[in-house]
C-alpha cells in the first residue's frame, strides 16, 4: 500500500488502486493510477519522485488523463528553466520526466535558429 503522505496529492482513483513500485531508476505507478488533479500536483509528484514517474501500461482512459495534464503544464511559468518530456503517448508504459533547460523542440521554432 502507498503511504498516506504520498497518496494525498493524487486523485481519488489512485488511492483505490495502488502502490508506488520501483521500476528501474524511476517510481512506477500501476496502470490504473489516475493523475493528480492539478498541474501543481503533477509537479509535486515529480519532485517527490526525483524528476521522473512511470505509469505501467495504462488503459486508454488513464493514458488520456495523464496526457491532458502533461499538456496543461505551461511551457514557461510554473517551471522556468525546466521542461517536461513524456513517452508512451499511445502504447506501453507512460513515462514523464522533468528535465533542466529548454525543450529540444524549441530549436526548430522560427526565430530560434543560430
């Protein structure tokens, strides 16, 4: 069972389903774990997990909920000097990482070429 403290910031469905597992170098959540209710909740979760979280083979509904939350994170504002990277958009495990610096895609935007 996840301890009370780690489950407080997460959505209600998470508390019903799960424990946080160690999966490689990152914390892994079971596939039924719904995301936190807010962008701040996601950032808090990433901070507690030392910058990376993995959801093990989530259902389409759960994957879509995590993806909506990831896309709600502004590219500036909340995490100035950091960016989110996520993998597993459509299949397999879903990985979310908070990394230092600008997102690599920024180099391809007009006006940002050297």
